[in-house]
């Protein structure tokens, strides 16, 4: 037994999810301090709970829980086909797609299969609702997330350029 379970997040889970967002902010801040910051903790749990109240329609959040403590989370949403898909170059824009917005696992719980299990749950949820592909983005310089996503079958397909003004 792995000691943790995956379940849909619900209002009241904000206090457990908030530390994951703060830890993720710290991790990314170390990689690129010009682009990332640590989220404001004051009111974060309440904001997350308010957000979770609308979960389940076109988006969902799943949490990994161990001994009553949230140790990981993933958020995914459905993207409807674009009305203008027939005028677009990218074929998938005419289909239902999925997007993974965030994935986080406490450092103390990484490399135990939790991230993979959360992604599988999100992928299953999206596929059951008609998503034919799943997109996500991550920092190209991330020494953890890039190899992780590649190991579970994701491939880089585009490059987002940015220039500070």
C-alpha cells in the first residue's frame, strides 16, 4: 500500500492546498526570480476554497492525501472547441482539449508516484469528458518538471518567447 489516496478536492481543502502553492512559488522563484514570486499567504486558503466551490464542471482539482494531510494536487480544465476552428491552422482547436494548470507535490513526498497518480487521475477525468489531447506548460529550465513530464509521455511541441520591456 502506498499510504496515500487521490480524491477530488472540495471546499475546506484550501488550507491543505495553500502550502503547495507557496512551496511551488519558492521553487520557481529560485529558478527565475524575474518571473516568479511567492504567493501571498494571507487569505490564500480562503481564496482557494472559494475557487473550489466551482470545481467539477469544466475544471477539477484532485488532491493526494496521506494521514489526513494534503501532500499533492493537480488542477485540470476542459477547453471547448473554438467557434472559429475551421479558420485556424492548428487542427486540435476544433476538438475538446484538456489543460493541466498546476501540479504540486510536497518535496518530502516526491519520487513516490504521487505526481504520476495525480496526472493519471486528471488525464482520466479529461478523457472521460471528450478531451482528445492534453496540454500543459512548465518552465523549460526546471530540472524536475521537464524530466517528469517527459517520463510520463509528454513532449515539447512549442516554444513561448518572451522579452521584458
